[in-house]
C-alpha cells in the first residue's frame, strides 16, 4: 500500500483508461499482421465442378493467403495426372446453362436448357455428355479462361497445398503414382486441425 491513497487512485484510474486502449491496439496489430487462411474440401470430379476449387484457391494464394485443398472421393479425379477425360454431366445438374459458344449473338443468347431440353431429357440423349463437354471447353476457350490443367498448375505454383484423402485412395484402388507430384496423403484427422484454424472453410 502506498502512503498516498490519492496517488494510488490516480494511478489506477490512468491504468483503467490506458490498458484497454493498448490491448485493443495490440489485438488490431496482431489481426492485421496475420496471414489469412482458407481450406477447401473438393469432392466433385467433373470438368465443370473442377473449376471452383482451383479458381478460388489460386485467387486466394495470389492475395497472399495460406490455402489448402483436401481432395476426397470423386474430387480425386481433379489431381490425377491425366484429366483430359473429365466430362460435364447434365444429370443432377439442373442449373447448368445450355448456351452455344458459337454462331451469331442471337443464337448464342438462346438458353436451350429452358426452351427445349430439360436436364432429364439431356441426360438420356446418347452422346449428350460428350457434346456438353465439348461446348463447355469451347466456352472456356472463347472467354479466355485457363484450362483446368493450367489452373491446377497455377495453384501449385502459387503455393496452394494439395492434400489427398488416403482412405479414399485406398477405397478406390488408386496408387500414388496415379496423381500429380507435390501432394500430401493424409487422413481426415490430419486435415481437420488445419480446417479448424482456417479463416474460411469451403465445401465444394
């Protein structure tokens, strides 16, 4: 105890005023210096579903984020060495637009999906999957969007971590040699702590 109670009271008052401000400034400085992080769980293995994880991952990495993609189940198709055979399917994809990537503007603006060909019909037409895939690739090319293989390579070059579910690899009878280099093969228990600490978690 100080011999001067008034001085003690003044010191305590000043501490009460200054400490919260100092703590707030320290927390703000810590938040600003923190590197944002994102995890993506990729579960789909078709051509159209391959774009979202790689676009989001490469963009976030370009912004300086730490990014990890966890490939599991059909998402394993996205990290196989050869992805040239990935297709687009209308089945179970009711939001897929059907616009032609060629011809005059009036022709390209027609939404065939709404006018003539609901998805149930599309999925039962022989060869429609190949046609939809070819149209998708042409649309991507017409709009100057990188191919899926290019986006994947760009993501890796930007430092995106590729993590593959080892259980799914074994379940589907794959070997590590089936996939591109530079990946970690782990279980869900190894990935979950990474996701727990991430600022953004996406399931695709």
